[in-house]
C-alpha cells in the first residue's frame, strides 16, 4: 500500500491469495475530520465492475450488492460466478 510492503509485526509480509479492486462511486459525506476535511462516502450498494487478482492473473469481473442487508457477489463479464482462491481476500474500494 502506498508503495510499501504491507507487513504484520508478528508474521511478516501480508500475502492475500485474492485481491479485488471494486470500482464504486465515492462522494462527499456529511462528516468532517478534525481538520475540517470532508470524509468520503463509498457507495457499495448497486453494481459495477471489478478486477480480481488471483493466481498471478487479472480477471475482469462484475459486482452486485442489491441491498445493505445482502453480501456482494462477483461474476465474470458473461455472468458466471467468479470464485476466489482459498485464503485471505482483500477488497480495495476504488473510485469509478
């Protein structure tokens, strides 16, 4: 992250098996930090595109989350379910 290796103090480098770059709408929220800067609000309900990094390859994907009470599903561009590799999964929310 930010050009530096992510590490845990007790186990060393963090190495997720799958990284998902989920493209979402990011807009200003009603909240401000201590310096007055507006905190972003990330919209994760709806649908959009994603890039799934797994097994040394990049896979184009679509995501869908119908409501705040449901989970997010990921599919290939033609609608087939897209599986993640066993192990740790990181979801990176990136602006559209």
